[in-house]
């Protein structure tokens, strides 16, 4: 089966190296944001969802809900990478800001 995908949207600096290696002839559009704006955005979206999925109730419930299980399994490594393992704390957001700048 041939895939006819013409475009993808990538989470900043999460799979970039893999995509470039897999599609070396592809054209890429790099968008940049103000680091504080980026951190505020993910804090208000992914950060909230991450805190929710790591709560005790959700950690138990995810074993009975396939979507919640998938969500936590995909979100936790991403947040851990962006925050240097510090999570949705002040230190995690500070790390995240610097991580965005460094990438």
C-alpha cells in the first residue's frame, strides 16, 4: 500500500533527526517562536494533560481505558524530555525554555 502523505507536522525537536534521515530530499519549513510563548503554550495544553494523567486516580484508571493508557504512554516521555525529567514544575519549565533555545 502506497502512502500519499504530502506533509507532516512535527512536535518541535522531538522527531526531527529521524524525519531528516528518513526523508533527506524533503523540504522543511522551520518555524520559530519566542521561547516564553512556546513554554506558556505547552504549559497550558500538554502540561495540564500531563499533570492530569500523572495523578493517582488517572494512573490507576488508565489500566481500564485504552485511550488514557495510550495518552499517558505517549505524553510522559515527551514531557520528561522537554523538562529534563523535572516535570511540570518551575524547574521543569525553566529547563524547557532553555531546551527550546538550544534545539
